[in-house]
């Protein structure tokens, strides 16, 4: 015949059960039981040429920063923000002095450059084909996500937000890598300017 557990043993059993629930699910602060892939997970790449000429310019240009109504100016790639060495800005890491790759560079040579490091880091903050789900657009707008750097883009219609939206929403066609020829359509044929619409 077994005896009921003593109060200290019962307390220990309850604490162990609570710890298991916290580790394996059931807690309101835990991860969801199933994870879904975000929209746009098609294996397509975003244009490197458009990033190099248009998006990287946004990331290294001094822009107004609004933190609780206090306005200053800074770049995304600056120290204290997303600078690769001294930045405190999470996963997006940028090299302020990244230079465009030589026009005759091979894809492997481009992938070894600092500019490509900026491109690759920016990809990590983007959902290909879905700009409204991408942190690269939402964080500087402080739209549904916190941004320690404050509000950078005053609206989705700002010139900078339009550049990022355009880049993310126009992936290279299936079968083309980030250096695909389809990127030519992202620039004005006469002036070479970055399209945003």
C-alpha cells in the first residue's frame, strides 16, 4: 500500500512540472507549437545591382532620426547604429565604407567584397517579395516592431522607403541569381536612375 506524497515532495513535483511546461510548451510566453514559413519564401534572390546603386545609398546617407520627438541626423551604417564593428543595432550589420564592386568583377569576386556583405546582411532583414513583412522596411518606419534608432522614414511614401520597398518587391525571376539580367529593368533606361515605381 503506497502512502500519499509528503508536502515537500508534492511541492517539488509541482515545480518540476511547471519547469517542463515552461520548456516544452504551454506557457503563454513560449514559441508557438508550429512555425510557418513567411510569405515570399520562393528561393528567389533580390537584385545585387539595385542594392549596390540604390539601397546601399539609403543605408549610408545621413537621414533625420526622430527619437521621442528629438530630431538628429545619422546614417544606418554609423557607429552606435548598424556599424559592423561598433553598432548596437541587432542583426543588420553594415560597413559604411563599402565600395561598389568593379564592373568586370566575377560573381565570386563580388561576393568577397564589403558591399556584398552589406547586401547579404540586408537580405537577412528582408522577406523576398514581401516588403510589408520585412524588417528592413518596418523598423525605420517603427511599424509593428521596435527600433532603438527611432523613426527614420517619416512615411511609406518617403523616397528612402520607396527604394527599399521597390527592391524587396521585385525579386529576380526564378532561375536567375542576384546578378541576373532582369535587374536592368529596375533602372531608367535613359538616365540610369533607380526606379521606385
